[in-house]
């Protein structure tokens, strides 16, 4: 059974994704007690170490780990954050993670693979220099790298594009890698442009199938039936006031929902425009990207017009779980704490799809020697010999 360790584990949705594939979690770390409470409710506390990653040492990490995962903080990389990049206090925690990976390599216990996840803003952070620095560090440790973009909307009714950096030790692979520069859904043009601009780095293309292109469930399928008298529903006067204050195109979308379009439901964020708070609703059958409940525009609301009249309430914790593909996850905390846990997590079926197809060779009785070649551009550099 392949073994993994998850860093920046949050409530454990990477573990939720890949344990059913046969992976064994032997170490998990996160700094947030509120998330750790939810993690323990699901998985227990045996392998969970709550604390600052800067304080971990290599002796804390078990031997014989096949995969390290890191869904490191996005606040310094996100368009909604401060854009300090990897120099920021939060997103810069990727460096102690890579330091630990380096220490494992130096003790002769190198993980066979690394998997990083973050917002797509990582691709352009500091004009691409931040992602280059990460790839340089992994390349110096003997890893070859594939950069992929997956969107939760292919697996669940939530718009959530994320960047994944997959790294394999140079002597491992599944023997089915293509050295292609073709643009695709999982390697869009900006990914290819980054690779081309950094062609001295050890990039490879794993041979992955086409991902699903739409969620198997509509938004309406993940919603709870909440009684009209429940106190989470806004009063009618508040709903009317907000709808009337919407920009015309958003008000028209609500009116269309009242006629039965898009199953009669959508989601809404509140935004400050021209000094006043307004509601902005989606025009498709998806929820917006889930976020942590910090800031006035972070909580996502349901606009339900199935009765012919608009009703509004915040999405609850269970609905957040379903939008992340984790509908059975135990929730014993408040909605606000659940918003924090699920809003700062990964989409379970997206990660499961990626790990199943990128690391399937871990399940074979013999691990093949890679016959793949790094896809280098015109440039040459110190990583050319990694293959």
C-alpha cells in the first residue's frame, strides 16, 4: 500500500480523496486548531501534528513515504489576497515544506512524488518568478515536473480552477509520458507559455486522459430543503431591497430564475460597488468558488426562486461539503467553522482523478523505470541531465 504525508492538511480533503484509492496516510500537519477539530472528527488524531510547519524537523516525518502533498496557503497569491507572492508570510510557507522534502532526500529517504496545489495566480505571481523558484527547487532535488490546471466544475457544481504541480523522481514513471507542447484543458495556453519561458527546467507531460468536462450534478442537487420558517432565510423586505439594488443584468437573472430557468436556483456574493453593497448572481448552473468566511464578500448565498419568488439564505456547511465532493464528511461544528474548513480545501473528486491517473503506477507490483523525456524548449540548463 503506498504511503503519503499531507501538509497544510486543513480538514483532510486530500486524504478524503485518495485513501479510497488505497493510499495510507502516515503523517498530517496543519497549524489551525479549528480545522484540526474537523480533521479529527473524520480521521482521528493518530497521525495529525498540529503546529507551525517551521517547527517541524525531518525526524518528525516517518520513513518510507511515497508521496508528499502540500495545499499551501493561497492568501499571498490569490487575486482576492494581497499578492505578496512567496515572499508573503502565508504562501511563503511552501519553503519549509520544500526544505523538509530536501532533508528527506538527503537522508536517503526521498519521496517518490510531490503534489502541490494552489490558486492559478501562482502561475503569474511575481511575473512567474515564484513558480519558477518552486520548480527550480524541486528540480535540484531530482524531480521532474508537470504543471496542470483542474477546475472543480468538471467534477462538482462549483467553479474552482486550481493549479497542481506534480513532481516525480527522475527514475520513476509509468512509461506513458508524451513530450508535447499541445494546449489542452488541463495544460492551457498560459501553462505552456510558462513552460516555454522556463525551458531549462525539467518539465514533462504525464499522459493523462481527458478530464470530465462538466459536473455530473446540477447545483440544485446539492441543496438542502430548508423550511421557510428557518431563521437563515432573509426577511422578504431585505430580499426585495437587495434585488432592487442589483445592477440590471443581475436583477434580470433573478427574474429569469423566477420563470424556472437554470432550475430556479443560483448563488450570490455580496460586493461593494461605488461605495454600496450589492448582490451579484451567477448566470450558470454552478456555485462560485468557495472561500473562507473572512471579509464582507466571502460568504456565498443561495438565491432560490423555485417557488416563483426570490428567497435568499447563506449556503450551509453541508452544502459546502457537497460542493467540494465530500458530502458524507461529518460536520459537528458551526456553519461558520465549516465554511472555514471547506472553503480552504480541495475538491475531492478532482484530486482523486489526478492521483488515480498520475500515480497509478504505485499500485503495480513493480515500479517501472521511467522511459519519459523532459519536454525542454530551446533553452538548455542544469536540469537537462535529470532524465
